[in-house]
């Protein structure tokens, strides 16, 4: 997976929830450094956040807008009718 600046072209939508473990905090500077590295390397932020220490990560991956919706099947498709 690589990062894209256009959400319209994305195959996946990745949401990341970053929580500090009890008794720890998350530095905004660490997040800023990860965002800069993402811009520089094209590596998705979901992969880069693994470098953070003392955090709990939750990733939610869903289909991007470029993926078509699943259509329903027709119940009689392909059956021969009795004449």
C-alpha cells in the first residue's frame, strides 16, 4: 500500500485511532515527524505509527470510493423456465 493525496483514487480508506497507554502521553512533535516522513517517502501513516512507543493502535480499513458497491443478485438469473 502507498499513500495517495487524492481520496478519489484510493482503493482503501484507512482510519487510525492512536491512544496513549495509561500513564503516558503522545507528543505532537512525534506525530508531526511521522506526517513529514509520510510526505517524503509515500509510506502510509498506518504503517509509520508502528514506530510510536507506549501507544495502542486501532486500524479500520474499508473500501475506498473507487471500489464499486456490491450489487444484489437476481433470484432467477440463469434458470430455464418451463414452457
